[in-house]
């Protein structure tokens, strides 16, 4: 369906075989997207020579509908559309949801809408893309827009398993999504601190033995986005995160950027590292500030 729609508009077909979609939870959750080199040219991650960050969007497959969570960066447009072409069952409608309206998440929304596969866009604003002509161009009258209640945990579309969660730890408007069936938490730009050494590596970490992530890794990545954390009062953030992970059983962390973290042991490790970051960073900032004043 996607390829036919592109051909009708005279567009080149998507590249095939570049990067395959990765099965995160068999038959349920799939990771789509490509990789970005950490060479210092992106603003949301530190420069790490020889390393790559997966840039992710996801499909959640339900019997009567597919849910597309984020759409990836425009640089991966042909990859994402090719992956969707391979994944989407014929004639099954798609509901799209953006965890935030930044280009990292919305870069391919118009292109995918223009293929005709998206029936519904769930968004917290009637026009969250006022400054983006390209994205708005894809939101035709054929795409139904649904606005959920703000500030509370609500179902995603008509799903009985997917929940929209407004996080306390966020930049601007941002949302997490929890899938009760697969126990996956889609965390947008948080928990995106795991990179890979090669684009041939799987974008999923599911074994503690192969996970060398340290506190310093989490700190370097997280503070690239959340640069205000050292100056923040983090006790409410810690309490909120503890409550979320006590309330929902999480076996997969699926960020927009960075490797997917799968399996309870891996998830628990990275949750503990994030809590440690929230506790330590303000203390470290206070000590460095005091030391500077003493000099």
C-alpha cells in the first residue's frame, strides 16, 4: 500500500534492505528506524567517536489496529517507510501517536500520512505543528485527529492495553506510553543513553553480561537533554519515577533515541542508574559551585 501510494505521486520507492525492523516483543512490539553517528553533530547526545545511537519509532500490533509511536527523523525516511511496508498487515488501520512534536519524533509524519496508511492521529493539541509546513501538509482531512484529556493517564485511542502517561521529568510537552500486554514503557527522550559500536549491532540490549553502561554514561547522555537537572530540586522527580515503576510492571524500556532495554534485569539496572543520577547530580553541582566560590 505504501509503495503504491508513492508511485502514484511520482516519488521514488523506499530503499529496501538497509535496516530491518527489530522484533522487541514477538508479534507485538517492533522497533523501526536507523542509526546516527555520535560524531558531535547532534544536540541530544555527547560525541563518542566510533559509536552510534539508534533513532527509534515503534509499532504495536493489535488484532484490529496498528499503533505507530513516533515516526523517526527525516534522514531515515526511506528506511522507516520500507520497514512499515514490510510490517503492516494489509488493510489494517494505523493510529499514530507522537511522544513529542520535535522533529526527532515527527520527521516522517507527513510522508507516512501521504501514503494513506494512517487513519488517526492522537495528539494533545489540535495544531501542535503550527511552525512546520511540511508536517501540516500531511495532515489532510483523511486523517482523523483525536485529542485526549491532558494531565491525566488515559487510553491511547481505542486500545485497551496502551496508556498515555504525562511524565513529570520532561522537556516541554512530552508523553510516555505504557503497553500493559507487553509490559513495555515507551519513554520518549529518557533512558536513551545506550549506544552501539556498529550499525550492524542489534538496537536492543537484553543481556547484563553485554551491557557496560555506567553512571557516567547515563550522566553524560541525560545532561545533554536535561541540562537543568543539576540546578533542580529532584526529590519530586525521584518520587514520581519510583511511583511509576511501582505501579507498572516494566520489562522493556523503549526510548526514541538509544538502544531498547529489554528484560527485567536490564530494566532494573537502568532504572537504578537513573534514580542514582537524580540523587547525585544536584549534590555534585552544589559541591562544584561551592568549590568555585572558595577559589
